[in-house]
């Protein structure tokens, strides 16, 4: 934390000292901001935009123009944590670190399928999840990423007039509050 020193009034009236203290305060604040930015960018989950951009350059990730910061963080985590080992536990940990909650992983060894069911709030992340699974899961297994869309039951408390202002696609894909 940058400490501003309060000098006596007699000393602060000297022009050279006043300019020197002012310049030192400005440089100290800039230094403090840079240190805070570095501190914020230590982990991917808490990274600012600058930290995510740096990691995207390192990993050669080209974000789409419509990607928000959270989607970009998940893409970085998916690429950053690539491992060659494949176990259900590793998949669970990877999905937990990427999504938190709101997913269900099912691995069927007999049928050779890996199925991830995502809640609607993770709709934007489905492509990243698919790519991560393609990189980890062996080629002889079938990958399935399923989105749980809104159903009629979710809209039962609303009137027709309230729902009329939205399109069918909006009703199906927007998260209900």
C-alpha cells in the first residue's frame, strides 16, 4: 500500500519539494495499481481482462467478438488444464473448475458414452466443454453435450401477455429469473 507522507506546511511551500512529492505520489499510485493488477491476475477465475488476454495469447486462443469475460475464462481453463489421463474423477474436477455447478456428468463404460448435461445458464460454454471433452476422451467413446432448455412447466406462472413480447427462441434459451 502506497503511503502518502504529510510534510509540515513550511516544507511544502518550497516549490521543488512540492513538485517532487507530487511526482512521487503519482508514480506510487501507478505502481500500486500495477501491483494490484498482477495480484488480481494470479488465478484465472479472478483474472481481469488483461490477465485473460495474456493467457489467450500464450495458448493461441482466438476469442469470438461476442464472448464475455466469463466465457473467455472458461475457455482458458479448458485449454490450460489439458492432461492426457482420462478418468471420471479428472472429468468431474475439470468440469467443477470450469462451471462450478449446474452440470451432470454420466460415464457409461459398457456403452462407451460420456454425457454432460448442462443447465441453461451454461449455454454459452457448450462449445468449450465439447472441445475439452474431445481432447480428453478416447476416440472410441461417444461424447454427448446436452442443454436442458426451458419447458412449458417453467412458464406456467406467467400470463400469455407477459410471454408474448419474446420470441420462441428467447423463451427457450433465456434463463428464467
